[in-house]
C-alpha cells in the first residue's frame, strides 16, 4: 500500500466514529429551517451537505482543508525551479488534510506517471468528433468512454464489503485524475494546434507534463499548476461538485460522476463563464480596434449588456460576497508578469467599472468579480487564445476536489442522495394560500 493510501486509511478509520456518533446521538437535532424562497430559489444557503475538503466563507473565500489559498501556495512543495506547487501535492492535501513532504509528493507523482497512459480507444473517441464540436462535449464523452476501466465497478459486480468501497474508488480516482490532462491536451492538439502523435514526458509532474503536451513554453507549467490548484474545489454545493457527488451517491463509478461533473461545469452561469468573459471582451475589442476603451465606453458596454437582458460574465456569486481570492491571485500574477497587456487592461477596467454598475442596478447580491473574470486573460497571454477551451482546463482542476470528495463519500458510507420534492399546491397549502 502506498504511503498516501496508508495515511488515508488511518484518517478514514479515525473519522468513521465521528460520523457514527453524530448520527447515533444527534440524528434528530435541527440544523436549519427551510424557507419558501430557498425551495423555489435553488436551495441557496441550506446547510444540507457535509465535506471536510474545503469550506467557502462568503467574505474570506475558499479554504482547502483549513488553509487559505495563499497558504496553500506557500506551504505545498514545488518542483525544482518552479514558483507554483505540485498539483499532486494539492491532491494529497485534499485527501488527507496534511501538507505532504517532498518525498511524499514525489512518491505520488511517480505513481501518477504510471497511470497517465491513455488507452488507444480514447484517442479514437476524441478523434472521431467533428472539429466544430465543443471541447467540453468531447471531454465528457472521452471520460465516459473509459467507464469500462472502473475497478470499483468490477469489484462491486464481484461482491465487496461496504467498508471497502473507498479502496477501488481511490484507485479509479488516481487513474482518472492522471489521465485527464492527457485527454485535455489531446483535445487541444486535435481542435486547435493540429498536432498529432504528441508524447508525454514521464520526468515531469502533472502541470509540467500538461504544458509539455500542450506545446507551451515555460512558465506555462506554472500557469497550469496555478490554474488547476485554484479551480480544484469550492465546497460541495456548486453545480459541478454537487453533480459529481450526487451521481456517485448511487454508487455510479467516478467515470460516470466526473463526466456528469463536466456537463454541469459547461453551463454559462458556472464554469463556462470563463469562456463567456473572453467572448464578451472580444466583442468590444472588435469594435474598438487597437484602442483600449475609455471608462465611459466601458460603462456603456456593461449597461448595454445588462439592458439586453444578459448577465455580466465573471461577476457575482451564489455564496461569495467579496472579490474572489482566486480572482485576486490571478490578478496579482498578471500584474507581476504582464501589467501592460491590452487584454489585462480591459479586465482591470472592468474591475473598476462593473461593481458600481451592478450595485446601481441593485439586483446582484455580490457585485464583485469571481474566478472566471480573470482566468481567460492569463491563458490568452500564454498562447491559449481559443477561449472555448478554457472550461476544459477548469474541469481538470475541479476533478481533483470532486474525486477526493467521492473517495471520502465512499469511506464514510454516505447514502444515496434523495431530497423530497413537493407540488406548488402543497407549498401554497403550507403557507395558507387558499384556491
Ligand atoms: N450580471 C447581471 N445580473 C446578475 C449578475 C451579473 N453578473 N449576478 C447576479 N445577477 C442577477 C441575477 O441574474 C438575479 O437576477 P433575477 O433576480 O432577475 O433572476 C439577481 O441578480 C440576483 O442574483 P444573485 O442572488 O446575486 O445571484 P445567484 O446566486 O442567483 O447567481 C451567479 C449567481 C454566479 C449565477 C450570477 O452572479 C451570475 O449569473 N454571474 C454571471 C455568470 C458568472 O460569472 N458565473 C460564474 C460564477 C462563478 C462560478 O461558478 N464559476 O464556475
């Protein structure tokens, strides 16, 4: 058993009695009351999911296993010469809650290199798609095609004790997580770079090998590490994380779950917003020619968007009530590496003009930018200008958190998810509306 798996097993054994005690001694304790607004309004704010992998505070932003993002970037081990940490180290942290040592990350990285090899049929599935398919469709289908590889599914069919479910799920998760960057890079090379027979570099880590397969020079390796780590988790209630968890709760394996997660992320109100931001800015850029717009022009562009009944992509959030720290970290990176870039100047001006406009309009509860407002600009700067592709990158990152959660779901024996629905008439009766 690997060091990581051994440590994880100890943590699981220590955690199981905590869940049992909560259920046995406090199963009937009321945590929340639910309002009509919450039932109709997408279940906002109802405390009804449990995860220890990350927690989102509306004002502070995300913490992974108790660590803020700056702490995560500072504390996790980094490859030689890199400024950003190993993605594998982040996965170790998400799974165990412990910051791994250099040796522990090396062992996991080594383990993942062996699992990176993509079966030939997956390349064929990807290659079979027409070149005008959206990359998220191809990604979802490629993951789905690998379901036959599931060790969990095989062992389940043969019969397995419930307490052992986490073990083959861990194996599936490590296999899928290692292969996702290879799938992502192959989709990029097929659709945009038109490069075939791209090899991997087994001496490189998750982020380094991804940059290598994308054909991008340094520091795109660090950009990739930063990007995957920033997008890894945002507690359990967001659409992608919740979809992954929900599907897995029926004991579907991680291939079904992550394919579903990808489909949820592909919506413009969620992960696709990073693509939408770039598309939206390019519309204005096309009108402006080479010039950066004045503040007055930018304000009009924002108002026109709102008055056209559209949302301003990259702004607002269902939970956050301040500037997203994931935005801030990418902004700081941009300020350090390309402060004079024209596209960055657009984004920077939006940071200035959008919040007061959303406040004046008075609808959005959070007028501040989220992660997606800034992430496309960073990719663009390093040559990934095909913005349809950005949500694929988000997916590779998000899978890390969702996979870690699914392993823990299995370890703690969380049951099939099944909330209760009622009819409109029943709700009217509850509040006393008479027909
Ligand atoms: N532009 C215009 N209107 C906005 C807005 C924005 N950026 N953000 C919120 N609103 C509007 C909502 O559409 C809603 O309008 P209606 O009452 O007419 O339905 C109203 O303000 C109240 O919404 P809210 O409670 O503040 O926000 P929600 O929790 O309902 O929605 C969203 C959160 C992220 C979906 C929303 O802010 C939005 O659509 N933002 C733009 C798209 C975007 O950037 N999505 C990515 C979010 C981060 C993420 O998940 N990344 O993956």
